[in-house]
C-alpha cells in the first residue's frame, strides 16, 4: 500500500541487520587484536585494534540511529567522528611511548593477525557498501570500514618489513599512519555532518 512506510521500515531493518553483523565482527576482532598486539609488542596491531573498537562504537551509535530523525542521525555521526579522533590520539600517544622506551614487535604474528583482520574488514566493507545511499550515519560507517581495509594492508606490509629489516621502525611508522588515517576519518565525518546540516537548513528555509 502506497505511503504505508513498509518500504522504509524494510530498509531500516536491513540496515539494523547489517550493523549488528559488522558490530559483532569488529568487537571480536578488537579483543583478538588488542591481546595479540600487546603480546607481539606491535604498535600497528594495537592501533588497528583500537580502530576496531572505534568502529564497534560507531556501529553501535549508527544502530541506535536507524529509523530515527535526520537530526539524531547527524548527532550520531558527529559522535562517531569525535570517537575516532579521541582513539587516534590515544594511538599516537602509544606510538610515542614505544618510540621512547623501545619495543620488539613480532613480525609473523603481525602478518597473520593482519591478514585475519583484512578478511574480517573486507566482509564488513562489502556489507556496509550496500547501504552507501543511506543516511549520514551509514556513510560514516562506510568511511570507517574502508579505512580499516587500508590499515590492515599496512599492518601486513609493516610486519614483512620488520622481518626483512630486523627493525621496529616499520611498526612504529604504520602505527602512526593508522592513527593519522583514523584521525582524518573522524575529521571527514565531522565535515560531512556539518555540510549535511547546512544543506538541510538551507532547504528548510521558506522562500522569500
């Protein structure tokens, strides 16, 4: 029946289902990477694990926003952006700590865990991409998932360089790069929210 809202509710339910799946994947990968990253003394893995945590929080916020007003979706996306920025700063602090006090990253563990994370995030990206035309909260989730895939590739490459060069610096460099990528993602979301709110305000203004 036209105008009954059934199509909108079906789309909302599809978004909820997708977000629940990717939330579960990211939460599990955060626990795996934070433990193994600490054991491996890898800034790259720890950075990636905190990125997973940020994404899990983002997906939780986005899940709450599904079916809500555009204003609430904007606030949810903005909160997601701030979470990304906060966790990026935490990672940069850990990189500085390990640079000053030293570390001995385990290259093989970095490559194996990085590969597992790459598979997990590729699945998440594929699922989220199906909703790229959704609200700003879903576009925020898409940005984070795409950043994750790039970060995972970086961890794998840095693990190979640690093994090849016998140096901890590739791990520190990729940890820094992931943190900056997450930081940029957070800033990008805040800009998109601001642009969306500005456009909404212009459209809602009555004609002179």
